C-alpha cells in the first residue's frame, strides 16, 4: 500500500503542474484564470491568448497525463520498492486518475485548475491509445453540430465507457471502471457549462458549426 500511496501522490503533483500557468509565466505572468471563463484549460487559453499559447497549454496537460500513467507506476523508488501484492493495472489507473485530479485541484495553484479533459486524454496514450481516435471523433462531431465545446467534451467522455461496455466487457473491466468514474467527474466539473447552456449564456463557436443556418445578424458574419 505504501507504493500505491506514494505513486498516487507523485502523479497528483505532476497533474498539479498546470500548462496554462507554466505557459503564462513564460509569457510574462499571464493568468488565464482571471480572464474569459476563468478556467485554466485549453479552451479558455485559446479564447483569451490565441492559438500558440493554447497549443502549449494542451501539450503540457496531455503530456502530464501520459507521464503519470506511463512512467510513475514502473518506478522502483528508494525505500518504497515494488509491492508484488498490488495489481500493476490498478496502480496505473490510480496514477492516471491522480493526474486528472491534480489538474482539476492543483496543489501548486490554490486548487484552482481546469476541467480535466486534456489530462484525461493524455492518460489514454498509455492506457489504450486506440480509444483516443473515437474519443476525438465524437468530440469533433458534437462541436460541429452544436458549437458547444463543453457539451462535446462531456459527450466524448461519456461515450468511452458506453463503448467499452458494449464491446469489451468483461475483459477490460478496470478500464471501463476508470472511464466511467472519470466521465461522471468530467460531467460534474462541467456543471457551470450545463447551467449556462440552460440559460442560453454558454459561448457557442458558430464558426465550427458545419450545418448551422446562416444568420445575417450573427457575430460570425462580422468582419
């Protein structure tokens, strides 16, 4: 249990290294949590700071998910060692979850982080990279139909355990449980987006909507 606890904490601290704060410091002290939606994730970074800034944020946030799931579980730490009684599968999943939690509640940034999506995707680079493609396709499909990035993120997250339940149970039970729990958390972390959609106040990226009706008075017709 010592190995599990130490590696969970290490993964959490890795997750607490926020891409937006790191890139913001390089940019000269920019804190996107004081701008736009107040979220520290890639979408708000793109909206408030532009493409290059957002790419840096996403790369760091995805990378730390892969690092926590792919490197930390295999470490032979001094005074900790490798516990043969701990499932390597569940240890990896625990480290993956810890990184996502660290991103949402970052120790180094007053527990004010993002909503976990990029780091969650990063964990699949290790856990099951095949799932990344359908996850991104579902996300893109919802975005081009609705224009709501938050809705697309929630839909994609929920689609993963549904797909696993339909095609890969009981063989991938651990991965199913991980994705189901993370889907619930991601929906919960997007509750403010849900509230804004219900009020009709959620930002809608109409430029990405392929099948939208043209409205001469809409924002995306302005030059």
